[in-house]
């Protein structure tokens, strides 16, 4: 018997359940769509939970041939924001499953 009255079989079952729950949570996260915008909505970006960009929308007035750098900055800002949202959602989801413990190799 291990501390707390648990035996190895119980611990293995608990670990398998946690692994199944994490896989389910990861799959749900990967299929979720996140969005962000920059420049007051001039540039909008959507990304799935696998950090794959699924959509970029650019308002016509954001396209100024004399100021391409502004458009590049808006796209970059929207991409960074949506990437941060995906990472934050992933960390939150895994934190709930692990009780906030950082388990090496999981994320």
C-alpha cells in the first residue's frame, strides 16, 4: 500500500484517466477558433488551437501603398495577440487538469 491507502493499480487507473482527459481537452482546444484584431478592427486574424492561421481579413482602407509598414505592423500585432490567446487557453486547460502542477513534457 502506498500513502493514503492507494495501491499501484489505483494510481495507474488515475494516471490513465488523467491522460485520457488531457487528450480530450487537447483535441477540443485544437478544434477551437480564436480571433484577434488590430488597428481598431482594420486587420482581423483567426487561428485554431494548433496555432494554424485559418483566416486573415483586411479592411480596404488599411491598404495604403505609401505605408506598407503600417499594414505589416497591424498584421503582426493581430497574429501575436491571437497566438497569445491560444497559448493562454492551452495553459489554462492543462492547468485545470493537473491542478496547476507543471508536468515536464506535457506542455
